[in-house]
């Protein structure tokens, strides 16, 4: 019998649970990846929900597992430091911004792409951490380069641009967040 403690119910773990449920829904509905991913239907079909649902859909169980492992590591770290509400806002805002900016890339480069996965949002979390923790910055950038370039070299169709866009969005979000925190302290 599974036992859960209060510490298991972090915002990060709840987001992971929601993501797993969304993936189960995605693979069990007809054309679930096109419906929940981010693609041209966002514009021409009125699928206005796609910039958020793409964060919760994935291209397979390995993709889901890898993303949720990284989210679990870094999400819980940020949540402990900044609080659950701050983490959820960070994840959703940077995830949606990364999706929208990635869609612009798709629109102008290859409109046939269907973007799925939390990788962009997770890269934004890593960008946030990289801004505040300079000792991890080069390692995080190296990791983003590795997960973006290595799969391309072996022919995997990944949204490498979403990783870089997410890293940038998270870094900018951290700069803005720091300014807001400092202005609150001055009051």
C-alpha cells in the first residue's frame, strides 16, 4: 500500500501528476498530439489552449520520464527557495511564453511542426536557476547545448529552439523577478 506524506504534495509533484494524467489523455484520444501539441491549428483552427497544453503533452514515455525527472529535481529546489505559488507562476508564465515564442519560430521556419513537451518550460526553469546560481550557470548552459544538439546529430526530431528560447525566457524572468523582490524590500 502506498503511503503519502505531506511533503509529497508539493506544487512540483502536483504539476508532474497533472502532466502524467495529460499524457494519458493525449495518447488515448484521437489525434491527441495534434489537439494538445502546439501547431498551425493554434491559428487556423482556433485551438487557443495549445500554448499551455503543449507543456503537458509529450512525444513518448521516455520524453515524459526525462522531463519529469528534471522538473522534479529543479522544481522542488525552486519551490523550497521561493515557495509554491512563486514556482507555479514561474513554470506557467515562462512555459507559455516559451511556447508562444517557439510557435513564432515554427510559423516562420517550418509550419508543419507539432511542438510537444515540457522541455521549453523546464529549460526556462534552468535559465532561472542559472541567473541566480552563477556556480551552476556553465553546467546548465552545457546541459542545454547537449540535450539540444546531441539528439539532432543522431537524427531525432527535437525542438532544440524551444530549449534555447526557454533558457533565455527563464533568465529574463529571473532578472525581472529579482527587480520585483528588491523593490518590495525597499518599501
